[in-house]
């Protein structure tokens, strides 16, 4: 696969202070809270507990505001680069390292309550990003472990938006991989009492995931109700309402998901109508999402009997996704490839399949 030359690991985050390489042990309150909830393991690194070492002079210093701000910037960089380059990119894979090596060690130093909650929220976002990268590269057991950690930290932060978003992300994972009933159970948790104070934008994302789960369960009526609810909530959301990590949820993004919802329901006409509204998504910022949406639209054109248009849009999808390291995105293209089976032998079809094989490094049976 052809990929741009990109920095590896923490070289992408030079602004992080090296002084945060300290004791990995969370503070006493966090440990007791985790143990009482049966989630102590979720608070610790996935690869096990490191030996403790004597505290150095810097371990007694309070966590500085600048260190928290640096982690916020690092998480934002991971989030944006994941969207551009995929979960297999070095940037996306850095999320787990940032969590275990940079964020968690800060709990070994004095933290004012407000800053402690903020650090818990950062840990939740980094764990969620690590889970999303694992999901995007087909490592589903790892994704579930990371999402469990994210939920623990979101609850420790007492952050309704983070709790709602993590639960909705877990539901989306289940919906995408043939567990729509599980997804809908998780949605009920995401809309439960713990999230009554969540932002309108967070609730809009949850309803959108609910619509996707209903579509995967072939329940068009329920999918339509949830989609209308998501759109109304998004209409009501203030531009600055909700955390920055929900800024991606715009009307074009909702339209892109709606196109996929109608593809799953077998309604090609509605899929193509929503696609027209999703065209405003910028491929340089949302590379993976745009490439996947084009694969969805190509599949809809094929189902509608327009082979020529299907291949034209399919080529546009490959143009974009050849720069993205995402197994999930390649699976969307493979769904189109499967639909093209009856047309193999046609020169235009075989040319497209050759591109998929060589430029996406994807076997085409």
C-alpha cells in the first residue's frame, strides 16, 4: 500500500514534557474507586504492571496545567490523524502509548480535584482512540478491552459526554460486526440516567448509532425514527456545544451515515439522495470516512443497475483509500467487489479489481 511518509510514535508529539515519565501507579483514591467497581484491571496498562521504583524529586511536584494541555493537544492530533490516515497509521497507534506512558503516570503525583477529573477525561479519550484504532485494524478483542478502559475513565471523570460517547462507540462496534441487538442494549445505557446532562451533540451521535444498529437489524421503521431524532438533535446543537472531540459530527457527516443506513436497508434511491448532502465532507480531513462513503455509494449504484456509475465512484473510493491504513475501509470496498462478481470478465470491472488488489493491497478472490 502506498502511504505518505509520516512520523512514528511520540515523535509526532514533541510538545509533551518528558517530566511526565514517572511512577505508573494511580493515586490511592483512583485505585480504591476502581477496586470497589471491580474495574481495577481496567485502570492498569494492558501489558501488565511495571515494577515500582523509588519516587524521584519531580514525583512530588503537582501536575502542571501545561502537561494536561499537552495531552489534550496530543489526543486531538491522534484523533485527526486517525481520520486522515486510518487506525493502522503510526499516529493512531500512538494513543495506547500516550495513555500508558504519559497520562497514567501523572496519577502518581499530586493532583487538584479539578485537574484529576480532567486527566481522567483525557485517559478516557486516549483509551477510546486506542480502541477505535484496534477496531479499524480488525483487532476486535483488543478494541473491546480498550473501550472497557475508556468507560472506566469516563465514569471516573464524572463526564456525561464522555460516558455517552464511549457507550455509543461500543454500540457502534457491536452494530458494525453483526451484533445489532447488543448494540441496542448499549444504546439504552448511553441514553440512561448517567447521561442526562450530556450535550445535545453527544445525544445526536448516540441516536445516529441507534439508527445504524436498527438498519443492521433490518428494522427500517425504527432506523428512520432514530435518524430523524439524531437530525433534530444536531439541528438544535450549538456550534460550540459539546467537547471538541465531537466536532466531527456535522450535517454532512450525519448524511454520510444516513447513506449507509439506507444502503443496509436496501434502499438505493434514499442512499444516493443522502450521499448528495454528504458531499461537503472534506476528503483531506475525513479521508477514511469519505472513501468509505464512496464505496457505499458505488454499491448502491450497482444495486440500482448502473454498473458504469458504480465503477466510476468505486475508482474515486480507491483513489482516496489507497492513502489510508484501515482494514475496515477495505472491507467496505470488498463489499462492492463481491457485488461485482456477476460482471467479472468485463474489461472495466477487471481493471477496477486489479486496482483494488494492487493499490489497496487487498486479495480479490
